[in-house]
């Protein structure tokens, strides 16, 4: 499909730079493609009213790490140069794939000293070597430290990699370390938050428990590739960046039991949905799963496990807007986004949410 079909105009003032407080006070646009009145304006705190006892919410429990590193590149015969690297996928105890700027000037064998905001004179700096170089500024960094020692060093010198549409307007701060993390985050490794989950609080969990809605957790370490623009003109020519995910045997069995008794699988966030759709067999059975996924969901995709999707509002021409268009229908989502813009919904990572019911085939 042509990428231009997924374009829309979004006023700058609709981009949320901070989340609302409390989190469940965010607005919730309920979208039922097959209903006579497909749109309903509510709040996240009302979520339990749209779920039934025996339904199951599936959350991504990945934890965002301070994966934005600033440093100085060193090369024999050349002076130091400021370098920015966003880690996006760990491939070994001492190696990360990263998007580096300025990518074209970085060469194999370059040494980079990462420190606080690029000030390598500060104590606690972190050294790495450029081991591989790919396209679009992607590099493989081999750090001098490994395992838990490397994790501690990244936590010390790195900072939260806010999405570019926020970072271009303000610097990250101490509030982001709290705000850009779900309350159930557990497995460290993401460089972007599963943002639909940011709306959940203990109070909302209590309401869902009282309703008889189950909670289950999977892990997909969201990479910086989620923010990369689609440069191709056609969806057939776009290649997704891979992300590492895990579905445990216990979670797979629990979700299969939910479906067997007629309950619905409600994915909280596109990351949970993409992971489950990667782990499901042709007959709809969720399997234990571990490894990288680069699943790319566009209109025409046959969903095998997800019944309902809770997600924030996404960028024009993004792979995530393509995914929700596959889930509810392109025209429905174009109308839903037009409604959201007209009625003042807040967009993107710190913005409001939508609850999407899958369109019947």
C-alpha cells in the first residue's frame, strides 16, 4: 500500500510534552468499527466498563534504561568529535546496536568515550569501540565493560531517550525518569516506553481486579527503531527493525485458557500485540516464545490472537498507525484521528489513549 494513505495533519499543540496527573485521568477514545456509533469519548479510568469478567489484559513489562549516550570520538590523527548514540538492541554482554550521530563520520575501529552530556573529563566515563557499521547511522558498539558492570555504567552516564517530538522541544529531566516508565516495569532493556501502559495506576488495577479482568505480562524490549520514519513509498518496501521479546510458558498457557472459555485478549500497547502475533500459531494457539521479531502489520493482516487493543495516538505515516489501521480499518482510523484532533485529544507518548475493538472480517 502507498505510504501516503497513512498521512494526516496534526497541529503542533496536540503533541503532549508531559503526561496528565493522575495517569488514569487521560482521555480514552473508544472505537468500535462495527457499531452504529463507532466513537465514544471517555477516560482511561473508565476502562473496566468496557471489559468483561474473564477478559485478560496483556502488558509489556519491559523497563526503559537510560540508553541515550553522549560522548567524544577518538581516532588516531584526528581530534575529538562530539558523538550521540542511542542504544536500541543488546546483542551480547558487552555489545549493543545503536543509532549514532553523526553517523556518516563514524568509522570502524573508532573509540568513543561516553560521559555526562559528552564531557569525557568527568569521572565514570564509559569506553566503547565501533565494531560494525550499518545503514542509517546504525553501529555495533563493543564496550570495555560487560554484563552488570556495563549496565551500571550505562545507568550512570546515560539519560532517558525521549521521543524526538518531545526531545526537540525540551531536555529530559528527573520527572521523565518517573513519568516515562510504567508502574509494572520489571525487565530492563527498552529504550522507549510501551506508552499505553503509562496510563495504569494501582487504583485502576484495583478496579480491573474487582471487575474480574485478568492481568498477564510479556516482555518486548522496545527499540529506537519505533521512532524511525518510513522512508519507502510503499509498505512492501519497508523493513522493520527487530526487537527482542519473550512469552513465558505460563503466560502462553494462561492466554490459551482465556480464549478457550470465551474471554477476550486485550493487548495494552502495540508492543504487546506485535509480540503475541509473533508467538501465535496458525490455529490461534499462543506458544512460548523467545527471540527477535520484526513483524510488520499493515491492512490485510489476519489477526490470530488480539481481540482488543489499547494504544496511544501515533505519528502520521508511521508503522504503528498502519497497525491500528489494520486492526480497525483504514477509513475508520482516519475518521477516529480526525475526531481526536478536532475534540482536543493529546497525541503521542505522553498523550491520551484509544481503546480499539477489532473490526470483524
